[in-house]
C-alpha cells in the first residue's frame, strides 16, 4: 500500500506558485519546481520537529549547489577515488594513488575524491586541481580540505554523508578503491549494493592495491567464502568489481568499459544501451542466445533513439541496442556490456 498523502495544494495556490516562478524569470524543469514548492508548503502541516525540517532544508541546499558545481563538466568522464585519509605521503599506496590520478587525467578523466588527506590528497596531486573535484564532509577534526583542492571552486563541503555519497555516485563514471577503513568499505559496499539493485548506473569498480598486497584479495576471499558460499549473493555479483595491482591496469579497466559502451537509459519496458559502434547482425544473434536468461519481452535489436530520448536530446546521434531486461540480474547485465565492448 502506498503511504497516505495529504491532498495537493488548491488550484488557486498552484497558480500563485506558477506566478512566483514566472516572477523569478522561469527556468529549467518548471513543473518539477512547482512540485518541490508544493511539498515544501506541506512541511507546514506534516513536519512539526524543527530538526526534521532542517534535514530537508539542508539536503535540498546541498544537492542543488552540488548539481550546479558539476553541471559545466557534465560531458567529461570522471573517476572517484576512495581510500584511507590516514595513508601517509611517501608510502607505496600514496605513490600509487598519485600515479592513478596522473594517468586518469592524462586519459581525459577528471578525479573526484573526498577532499581529505591521505589517498584523497594523493589522487588530487596526481590529477592536478584543474582536473579535480573535492567532495568533503564537515568534521570537527578536519576543518578544511586538503591544500590541493581547498580553495578551488570545484570543492563542495557537505554536512550529511548521504548527500555526499549520492553526489559521488551521481557524477562518477568509475570508482577506484584503495585500502582503507570503515569509510572506504562503506563507500565500496554502497556502490556495489546500488549497482546490484539497479539503483545506480553500472560502472567500473576497481579495487587497487600495491603489487603483492593482500588487502583486496583477502576481502575477495571473505566475500567468496562467507557471502557467496552461504548464497547471500549470486556468483554473477562478482562481475561488479575487479582487482588491479597497478595504476595502469586500473585505468585500462575503466577505458575498456567505455570502449564501445556509452550509457544506459530505461524507457518503459526497454533497456537502451547507447554505443559507439553498431553491432553486426551475427553479434546481435549471439547476444540474444547468450543472455536469453535475462531477456524478457523484446529481444536485443539495433534501434534508433526512443521518442523520450529525442524529446530530451539524450545522445541521439549514437547507435544503440534495446531489449527487455528483467531488471534483476545486474551482474549479468554488466557481463553483457563487457561482451558488447569486446565485439
């Protein structure tokens, strides 16, 4: 059952809201802004506790500002680097993070980190401030961001972890995780959970450690021995991450993911994959045969842009394939994308 909702505002009040928007000069997504204002007015009756209202207020402010900061760079691919704030300069992990940031920037990727010290600062040092975003959390023992990004206009300081993590995943095209503590593991597991459940777009998630290191190999062993063996996850979920031992390997893994695949859009019952190159008829037949277990309804076929994509101007110049995906086996969908990249 859906939660009971208070009636929408009266037609007269809605007209006043629309007039207010026009008095502001109008702008993007006016119908959505009307709904936001209507829901804000419902706070007057629905939310009594001031602290609860402040959560809503701060969330809206933080996300609005973050989207504004990222908007000019929306067409540029970005890699988020997660890792420990306690990693000291001069260590092999720190140098590896510097190298990862440098190679990513050279390959055309911008870098997003949590803007703190350790691995985060190393990633920024490698990429340079012009190719970096800082998405920090306000903590009493970290009064400012690392010196590489602190004064940059691409640094955003958040009050809430959940708005910060949403910003990371919303704007990332890939994630590279270095060894870290609770925070790093939390961010890695959240990314895996959201991809596993279809609440985030699929992207490369690379676990990177120094050659001969055991942090991620031991983590993977725990996942296999305790989660997979106990059937708490599926074997296909292991497709959602990869392990690398060098910065070069990590960046190549990211580049391979976008060799042919561009992006995904869900349109009603169709899953649309935008590509760089159109698959051959024999390749389409092979996809339908090899992935028939996740195809429901429409088979894989080459298509043009959907009416919704045309209306939004959503990468209409790219070739694409579409099919009915069961919206459940995202590890298998990741494998399908890898197959398309290898055609």
